[in-house]
């Protein structure tokens, strides 16, 4: 849903009201905060005065009760149990006025901890409460004994049940001893009762605030009413002019209209209308130029020989030309909105998206990037991509565009050249160049990890006879058969290379001990078996093998090859089939 904007006239009115009412509200706030601050300070004074008054009242009542006890003793020099019971009965009936919720009362205990009289806990009368603790773990009897060490008595704080609230609250009691009877008398008040006093004060404060807020509200209402009347009178014509502008801009979105300046009331609005008319003329020209430019751009894109596409920041295709459609083989409706990740090999997705993200982030064009994409029919095609950033009229990045060049033939040709550079054209085995690079890597690895390398140099005997008698085509068939026999005899991890017309080499490396003579015997046996070369039986082919070991015979590449070659020639001369350089050197 479209957000409804505020009326400028209403905004002007509100601002004027704020200018007038803000000082009034500020003054009211200062008054209220002042009252609140005063009450916060007074609250502490109320609490302090309450505690002092309660302490004085309870101390007076306790001392008055003790004076009565002593007076009674003087009247009865030998008081008995009946006299003590009479005194306790009289004390239990005492109720005195104080600042709390309930009238004050007294309690009497012996110095041994026997509860003689208690109004709040009648269930404890006659019981030993010396070990009784409050909810905080404080033994009130022990606390009282420490307090009454002073002859004038004193105050003790502990937690106790408040009968008026039925809650455990902090209590302060004044206690004083009657040593001649082995008693002490006390009375206390709960701090929770202070809140009632403060609550009464809060009611007075609240009533004061309500009166002040009511006065301020009346003043504000009067100001609002006055301002509204002024607004209705002064803003009528301005609103009418604003409505004309609103109608003009609504019409101008679809047609090239001009605003009638003669119907406007104020010069400021006339100037605005002239500027708006000029703006609309400029906008119409710019829009027409943009449409012409876009038409030319689309025409060029559709007629270039390369593919072209645009994607949003998430990689979804938003636009493409016909050539792009031909490259991918998708129908237009299926290609529109497709995510580019669906066209890539899983192993290439991260790399391609990282390349695109770098271009999007840095806004720096990159050299052509080559990757494989999946066509509609499931086949793969190499394409070259040159992404650049798309920006809107405000310069904000909205996606990427790229020329998509079909480089499938070029890429496959490059791959074939690379293959031929490292492979024998006839057998498909690695060639001399690949052999020397592999040997160099194997020696480096063996030196690092302390392993052994066996180099087996193979020369095919009587190969020339096959070429001379049966022709070079049959000679090629023989080489292919030799390749197959070597691959069938050796492990897949062993490196086989054809380095000359009838010369092969094998690299064997292993972390475990190697038996090169056993390998050589297998090769000799396999290669000496008869060959059926397109109907021609050949049973005279044999081979001569030279063996050199790293690091036993040599520690560098050239020496290792040379010594294997020497051993091979010695095997050929002696007819032994294979010779290890280590044996030949003895």
C-alpha cells in the first residue's frame, strides 16, 4: 500500500502550534519536575522523622512499664507468682498510640529465654525461644541480651511477622532489662508501616500535580483553539494553491501539460509553477532521449555476434540477446529469471561467483574469464565472460552485464595442444618431456621423504625387422600392443612413457622396498609372447631392459637416466634380457 504523505499546510500548522505551546509545556514540565524533586527530598525527611518519633514512643512505653513493675515490687516486698502473673496481665493489656497501622504493645521474656508475654505470638508464651531465629537466621534473644547489657537499654533490628500486613518485615524494638526479676521488657515497630505515612504524602503530592497539569491543559486547549481559527482563515488560499500543484503533477505523469500560473494567488507559487513547467519540459526531452538511446542500445545488442546477458545481484538473468539464447539452447521464457548457478558445474560455482562478486564490489573490469556452462541438451560448452557493473541513474549498483563469447573450439584446440605437448601422438603414453618432468618431481619427493625410485629403461629388439618386412603400419600396431601389455603388467600408479621410436621407460616409486628384477622379469616375459598383428603372427620380438636405482646408483636426474641406458645396452650386448646397473658395475 502506498504511504500517505502529510499535507504541507498541516505541517505548517503543527509547527506553529509547537512554537506557541512548547514554552508552555516546558514551564509545566519544570514545575512538575520541581515538585517531584522536592517530594523526593521530603520523602527522606519524612522517613527519618517517623523513625525518630517511633523510637521515642516505644522507649517511653517500655520504661513506663518497667517503672510500674518496680513500683509494684516496692508495694509487695516479697512478690510471689500471683503478683508476677498480675503484673504480666496488666502489661499484656497495655496498648499505646504510635505512628504505625496498629496500636503498640509490649512483650516480656526472662533472661534465660522463656517467653512470659507476647501479643503477636501467643503460641510461644511459656516456651524457650532462646534458639529461635528470624527468617534471616538472627536469634532475636541473643540480640536482645547484647542490647540490654547497657542499663539504659537499647534498640535491636531483626525480621518479624507484621500482623497488619501478614508479611515478614524489618522490625526495630527497644528492650530494657529488669535484673531484679531476671526479665527484660520490649516493644517494637515495623519499618513497613512507614510506607503508609509516605503514601498519604504521595496522595497530597498527586493532587497538587493534577491541579497543575489541569491548568496547563486548559491553557494549551485555549491556544490550540485560537491557532486553529487562525489556520482556517490564513491557510484557505494556500491550500487551494497546493491542490492546483497536486493536480498538475498527477496529470504530468502521463501527458506533457503546463500549469496555469494566472490562477495562483501568491508570487511564490507563481515562481514555483514556472519552475515546474520548465522542469516538465526538460523531463519530457530527457525521457524521449532516453527512449531513443535504449532503442539504439537494444538494436546493437541484438545484432552483435557474441552473446550478451544481464543479471541481478543474486545471479538471476534479467536480460539476454538472441545469440545468448543460441549459445545456451534454452527457450526465452525458461532462460528469463534462471539463476546462473544452474548452468555451472558444482566445482566451478564458487570460483565463478567469487570472480563476479569481486567485479561487483570493486567496480573494476577484469580480463576475460573462461568457464564451462551446461546447455539445455546437457552438453557442456566453454564460454568467455567479461562482466562489468550495471548502475542506475543515481549511480547505485543494480547488477552485472557481460559479453558471453563462445570459445568452445578455441578451448578444445588449446587443450589438444597441451595434450600433444605431453603425450606420444601414437600410443597416448606420456612423452619424453613429460617423463623428465615426472622424474624431477619424483626425485624431489624421494629426497624429502627418504624413499626409493626404480628407473626401468626398455628397448624393443627386432622392431626394425617388423617395419622393414611388414610395413610401418604394422609397426605402429606393434607399439600399441606393447603399450597395452606394459599397462596390463604394471600398476596403475607406475609411470610409463615412450621416449623414442622403440624405447620406453617406467618409473616405479614406493614407500615400501621395491624388487626391480621381479618387475623386469614380468615385463620381459610379457613382451616376448607372440603378437597377432592384423593377422600377421610375430614371435621373434624380445626386449632389453636396463635398471638404475635412486639413490643407490645416482642422486640426480641425468645420471640416473644415463646409468639405466648403459645397463640396457649391456643387457642387449650380453643377451641377458635385463641388467641392473648395480650388478653391471661390479
